[in-house]
């Protein structure tokens, strides 16, 4: 991993601010076995600490300490892998898993829309018309990351036009009717291959169906999906608090104590996250997981503020720049990624009102 850390440390600013290395990040992660984390050995995975998705959460956190762009690419790829691992369609899993794990094929997750749909926040943006044993897909995914221009596969939730239960299906970039936009012009995370996709009469045969019953499947997959997202918060908060602790000099009021308290809180939240993902409690108790995601996002903001307080004016000197400016920009993404903090707060308020 040291070689990957070096590569990320060397290129983190470029990954954030330019598209020039967007082709290299997926192979760099794959070369270090990242996408095999938390996958059982029988399916080509590598042994880890937990041998389940917790290893991927910790792997994403480890990468996010150096680069949130790379961690987000990791999240997209590993989430797609998780969908296949949790799919009843084992033929689909066996067909695509090897290339996804070795990084020769990019996997993207267009399921933000589906997660918002699951919480009753917006309709599904892809419609399906029955076509033989499968579906014809039409619609748009406005934001989707890890769309390698060479080739990608992506997952989307599909609303059948006949009103039957939504499903989750995949499509590939070379399927007729798939149109990828240019990369979106982002203020950060620019090396993440993030674009929009339009689907016009795209054939998704039954062999491409990841889950025939989207609502219950999405609820089951959500802890892994959200848990891996939280990995980005864990890594970014860790990096920022490490820097804050390294430069905070004694005698500056409560700052050092606050940094130590935030580090202890981060350790406690990490443990709660890993335990909850492992024992399945978040499948039924989604609010507990939502609260954790909110607490971790808050901690990221606090960590960045403490790093700034510890550095003071030095944070503004380019000759002393050690990634602070990048972490500051990267941190803006944490509350925004779906389910966003605003959405989670709304969902918790709705839940509290319903249980009163
Ligand atoms: C760099 C980047 C990469 C991304 N990559 C992916 C990806 O790979 N896959 C993917 O699926 N998505 C991806 N997204 C999409 C992202 O997760 C959001 O879905 C996207 O930002 C648009 O949704 P929004 O809710 O922010 O926007 P809007 O729906 O316009 O909402 C605006 C604001 O209102 C809040 N809001 C909206 N509806 C409600 C509600 N009912 N209750 C309370 N608050 C509400 C939102 O949280 C947000 O704060 C990416 C986004 C970015 C910026």
C-alpha cells in the first residue's frame, strides 16, 4: 500500500483540479487490489481484517486520507461490485466480477436517484418498457462517476411504464442508445470521470437485471452503499485531524484538547459504523445509520476547521501548502453526496413525526 499512498500523495491535487490523470486512477487502485477488498476468496477477493464490506469501507477511508477523488472512484467501482455480490443474478456476477476487480472494466453507480426515490423524495428518472424477456430503457442519469470513456458498465433503478415494481438493471457504454456527456465541469474531484448519461431505447435483457424488486433490494444494499460513502468522511477527517494535531502547539487554549476529543469521537463513530454494517441492524434501523452519516459529515467540517485554526495564517501560504486547500474543497462534497445531509435530516424529521 505504501506505493499507492505515494502515488496518491503525489497526484492528489492534480486528481482534484484536472482531468489529466482520470485514466490512471482506476488502474492504480486496481493494481493494489483495492477492488478485491471485502470480496470472498472464492470469488477472487483477498483476505482482509473482516472479509466483508467493512474491509472496503476501511479501504476507501485509507485512500480518502490522501485523495477524495480517488476514494470516490473507489466507491463507485466497489459499490457496483457490491451490487453484483448482493444480486440474485449470479450469472451476471460471474460474468463481470473478474474485470471489475482487476480494473479493466469501470463500474458506475447511478443509484442516487434510486436512494432518493426510496425515501419518497423524487421519481425514478429511468423508465422501462417490457421488451421480450427484458426491458427497453429511456431516461437520464444527471450525475454519474467513474464513467471511463473507454468502456463502463453502470447500474440504474428503472420504473416500468406499466406501473409494476421498479427494478435495478445495468447497461454498458457500448450498448446502442447509451450517450455519455462530456465530463461535467466541476470545482473539485475533476479526475473522477463524472458525467451525465442519456438512455434512448437501450436494451436491458433479463440477463442484465441486478434486482427484479428494487425497493426491498435497495433497502438491503443501502448500509453497504452508505457505509462506503462514509469511508470518504472517515479518511478525510482522519487526515485533517492528523495535520491539525501535528501543527497545534500547546498553550493555544482548548484547541489541542478539542482535536484529541474529535479523534476519539471519530474512532467511536467508526466502530459504530463497522458494527452496524456487520450485524445488519441498519437494514431495519435506517435512522441510526442516517444519524451516523450526519455525525461523520459534521466531524469532517469540524476537523477542517480545527486544521485551519491550528495552522492559522500559515494555511494561506502556498509555500507551506500540504493539501489543506484541497481537503477544504474536497470536504464540500461530503454533505452533498446523496443521500445529502439535508435529505437525511428531512427523512429523520419525517420518521420522528411518524413515530410520535
Ligand atoms: C461530483 C459529483 C459526483 C456525483 N456522482 C454521482 C454518482 O456516481 N452516482 C449518483 O447516483 N449520483 C452522483 N452524484 C449526484 C449527487 O449524489 C446528487 O444526487 C446530486 O448532487 C443532485 O441531487 P441533489 O439532491 O443535490 O439536488 P437537488 O435535488 O436539486 O436538491 C438541492 C438541495 O435540496 C436538497 N433536497 C432535495 N430534495 C429534498 C427533499 N425532498 N427533502 C430535503 N432536502 C431535499 C438536496 O439534498 C440538496 O441539498 C454526484 C454529484 C457530484 C457533485
